[in-house]
């Protein structure tokens, strides 16, 4: 399955040819430092470790993100489906050359439309580090609202060092 946007194209599943790129990005702390599992991910040395990690969530649907120049730049996912009413969303624009260009917002909007219209979800949730202000602003721009703060539940790489961070849980509800 493929979903075409104005600036991006989403392709369902992760293709083997892109795992070497993931391996390179997963050791870059600027790229993955705010993730819940950042310390673990940053130590990956093989593609098998990435595949095993990504397979831990059994019901996760991955979408490769391609820029308009057909370059693979990251992935997004929907997972943790709760009784066909709610799912969790995540997005990773891993190629720093594509940060700040609106590709994340377009990806979010396309996958929310898919979750609400095609999968019939009533709500989509996500979580991020309280220190990841760029992501929080992006999610708010896409319509997500903060619903809960969880103090000191993750270690993140922030301002050049590993620090304890809380999580911000956010949600957007279907309007249909």
C-alpha cells in the first residue's frame, strides 16, 4: 500500500534495503536521543538487532517516509490498537537534511486521516519526552492535545548528556 502526499510518499512496511540507513541513524544521538529506548537503540551494531527491536510490538504497522526526491528519510507507525477504538502513533524523520521542512506535519496528517477514515479509530495517542519541545509543538500544530505528564520515566540525551526526563502523553480524537 502506498499513500502519496504533496511532499512525501508513504509506503507500508519497512523494506530490507533501508535497514542499513536505519542502523546509521540509530547511532546518532541527535536523531534518536529523545526516544524512550534511546540508550538501548544507540548501542545497536547489527541490522538483526534493529529488526528484533522493531518486531517487539506485534501489531505495529510501519510506513516508510520518502521525500519528493524518492529518498527514504524515516518512518512512522501505528500500533497498540485498543479494541479498534484507539491506537498509538510515532514518527521518525531520521535524515536531518529533511528536518524543519514540513514533512513531519504532512506525514502526521496523512496517517491520522488513514487511522480515522480507513481504520475507524476514535482516538490516536502518542508520547514524547518533555524536553523534546520541537516534537511537542509539531504535534500540537497537527491537533494533538496534552493529556498527561509522567514524571521521570525515561533517560534521554538532552543538551549533550544523558538526563532523566518525563513523558508527555498526547491525544487527538476523530471528528467523524
